[in-house]
C-alpha cells in the first residue's frame, strides 16, 4: 500500500500541544508550529484500526499486557536493529520522560552527579535537577561543522560522585547518529569509572541514508550490563499522546531497581490504547516507516536547499537522523528571546529556542521538519519573507 504523506490534516483545535499552544498560550493565530517533536502525519492505518477496534469494545478496564505485545517489541528490535532482546529484559513505562526520572531515582542518591552531553533534550536536566541530583555537563564540540563527543572532557569530569550518564542516541537536537566507535569509546570510559548509562534511543528508527543506529546495549555483554535502554514507537509512528514506552536491560539488578521505582510511583499499569497501538506499530508498521523515511529525508533536502539558496544568513545543520534540525541564526544578530519573537511575530513560525538545550545553542533554533512538504515550503517561504523584510 502507498501512504500519502503529502496529505495535509488539520490539527488545530484537536487538543494538540504542537498546534494549539502557540494560539492559546502565546496569543498568536495562524502560526505554523515547528517546535515539539511530533509529526503532522496520521499513524499507520493498522495502528488506527487497532485503536478503533479496542475503542469499539467499550469496556476500558485495567489492562494486562499480552504476550504478543512483548513479542512485537522483540521482533522489531531484531529486524530493525539486529538486536536480540529477551522477554525478561523488558519492561514498560508511560513515556520515556517519566522513565528517565525513575532511572535517576532508582540508580542514584540525592547529591550524586549525572552526566549529560549538551546541548541536549532539555527534560534530561529536569529529571536530574528536580530529583535533587547534580548535572555534570560534558558539552559536545563541533569539528568541521559536525557535533562530536568530547571524551577528554568526559574523563576529566567523572569523579567518585558521578554515578550515571544519560546518552541521547540518536542525538536530539544535534541530529547525530553516533558511530559504533564513538559509542564504544563512551562505554569504555563509563566502564573504567563504574558509571551506569541510561540510553535514550527514542529516535532510533529515524535514521537517514548512509547512517546506522547501533543500540548501545547491543555492542557487547559488558556494555549491556551497565546500560538501561529507553525507547518507544512514539517518535517513529507519531503516537506520543498514547504515553507508552519501552524499557530494556539485560541486567536484572538494573531492571528490578527500575521496576521497583516504577511500582512505588504507581506507574506500572499502562493504558489499553497505548498497548494495542504499540503492538500494531511494531508488528505491522515497517512498510509505513519505509515510506516515511525517504519522505522525511526529502524534507531535509528541501530545507537544506532552501536555506542555502534563499536564506543564506541562516545556516542549516543537516541531521543524520531524527526529523529535527538546527538552524544557526547567529547571522541575524538577534539575542535568543528576540530571535524567537522575530520568527513568531514576523514569520508566523514557532520553533524551540536553542538555549533550551544548552548555552551552546545561543542564537540557534530547532526546527521540526515532520510535516507535509507543502506546509514545510510555506513555512520556509514565510521565513524568507520575514528575513527579507528586515530584522527587528
Ligand atoms: C530524546 C527524547 N527523549 C524522550 C522524548 C519524549 O519521550 P516521551 O514522550 O516518551 O516521554 C523525546 C521527545 O521529543 C526526545 O526527543
């Protein structure tokens, strides 16, 4: 079956954070939202049908996750990522963000230090700080325009109070798909200093031509022993509102600690629609994803060509994975708040501002490219017109 990613669906007034927030909270009408990471595409037909069938049943009592749910996760990890995951390594969580927080409290004590590689998905900071742990920043560096890990800085910063590193792989917002050698080096440093790793791999399925995602825990048994992986079908299939994600660790001690923490917080139940949607997506969504990826890649190409040819004052950073990309807007000469305001007021587009992810991104914006091409082009043309109209 052919899927039509060009079809524009109206998401206004559907209770969508992405579409309704700019008007309701910021008071701006007619904004094209290109901020929070969800896509303006409907989920695969099989996912919609599974939810519809479950909804039609009418009895929405507590769920018991069926064996086929776990089997679908195992099969997806095997076929898409060549990773053999055993059933007893699996658990679930109502989202990767809640799981991050549970990992922080399960594996560390108040006052412990936790490493993040900035700029990075900003809920990592909250999960650490709001649980009374200390953030250690191991900033990424740029090398010939490419973001890379700074291993020397990492080695210097780990001390006996450093218990955990939260890895973002692929990395939001810099769009890197980490190479095997990079992950090996990172794991080696963490092993030498007895640091555990939470690998947030929620963007694992969204990788472009020429790149390959390596699940951290698939590198070796040694690495797997100190890793807990958090992932989900939610970025891949646009099901974030169903709050159902996957937790994987071959280390029973880590998985038990996580499960106990989740049970103590009362977060083990899951929801019936998320459960059927996950299973349908992983069991039947491959064909849809195989068509989505080239579509997204062409959106990346279109945005890159557009900025290079028509708005050269903004530098587009091409992502290796994820449908998110960085715009280096320092050439416009505006402070971060003024920059966001300029795009919102003058262009009618709304981005996530760079400094949310770390001071490294002052003067940057993060653009979400997961929209029908016509909507993307409309947004790009608005940006071009606003910049041509003068910066203020
Ligand atoms: C790296 C990363 N982790 C987690 C999430 C959100 O996870 P969830 O919706 O499952 O809480 C996102 C969403 O953008 C993300 O980019």
